[in-house]
């Protein structure tokens, strides 16, 4: 299985500066084969989950996201959790960069691949997220927020069956501040938190993606903290989720994720990783996690 390298990009590792205690990845030069050879060399020397973390750290953020999405789609079955984690949490600009990178790296349209591997309303939500059309201003239209809350209520709790299109229309395009106001108003009208209603009204991947959108709007670090917790609690570890989040969020909001993790679960993320992993894999994840607090 070949590793996707950084295409013909300028060599800028956007948003991925390594911490002081971690070596910086080599700067990509015009000679793309050097970069590709280095990754191939790393893959031949390393194994297992440790290899996956190291290879992920050698990629810029959009290349890593595109690589993860490609792996989630190709082959037998689809890792829907990966599609949801990435597409529900990235900004418009980040998604546009991922789409362009995916095309450049894999020679395919990300939307076409997603559509070829998903169906129904879940597919419609993913395509809507890929459109990167969310309003990213901070303004709240009070009258519209009240109307949106009513529309969602009437599309779900207030009727037999659920009109998911109404949920999609509101959740995929409104800005964060506006949605927070919608969620408040929804609670007033229905007597329920929007998350509880989604759990009651929907199931499977559709429930998961709508919940992810709502949680990311409310508190993105808390969303990732919960995903990390669920990847490690109980028997066994969902390493694909653990690796993806630790690599992707290491220099973005790891401190916030750690704080939310402690607040939500009464234990440190560091202690969870330490108790759930071993060897070099554990060491590198703890480096990405940072100190024990």
C-alpha cells in the first residue's frame, strides 16, 4: 500500500508546526522523489500503529486529511466515522483545501468517491458538508433563529416521522453563533436538548453525523475529547480514531481537548493513553499529548 506524499505542493506544512521537543519534518523541495523515498524508507523500517503516527506526522494537514479520507473510502466497506470526524469539524477553507489535495494526490473527486460509497440522507449530509458553504460570520438573526428552531421542532418531535431535510438545511449552512441561539430556542420550544432529539429521531450514520455537527458547533475540543475517550474506554482500543485525532489536532487544539477531557471524565487524557497503549506507539502519542496535566 503506497503512502500518499505531498503532491506538488510548495512544501509549506500549513498549520502543522511541531513542538519544540519534536523534530520538524524535512522541508519538501522541488525533488518530490526524495520526499516519497523518505516516506517509503520510514514505512519499511517502522511497523504497526507507531508507523501510522510517524507517517501521519510527516504530512501537512490537508494531505493527511485527504489520505485518511481515501483510506476510509477505498476497499471493502467504508469507515463512516472518519468521514464524519473530518467533514463535520473542518472549516470551509480547510475543506476546500482537502478537496483540492484529494484530487491532486489521488486523481479522483472526493465528492464522487463519497457518493460512490454512501447513500440516502447520510450521503446528502456529507455532500452538503463538502460544499463548504457554511456562513462563517458571527451575526445572529434573532427572528431567523426562532424560525429555525420551530422548523427543526416541526420536522422532528412534533410530527410522525422525521423530515431530515429541515435539519440538514439549518445545521449545514448557519453560522456557529446563530446555531447556538437556535439550540437555546429549540430547548425552550421542545423541552429537550437538540442532541436528545436527534438521538430519538434518527439512527445509525445519520444520527452520528448530525450529532457531530451539533457537538462541533457547541464545543469542538469537547467533541474530540469524547471521540478519544470512546476510542479507549472498555475492552480494546479503536486505534484508527485515536491516531487520527492525536495526529490531526496535535498543534491545533490539543491543550483545549485535554482540558475538556479532564472536565468530562475526571481523568487526564495522558493517563488514558498511557494505560491503553504500549512501547514506541505509547511514547509518540504521549509526546503529541504533551504533559500529564
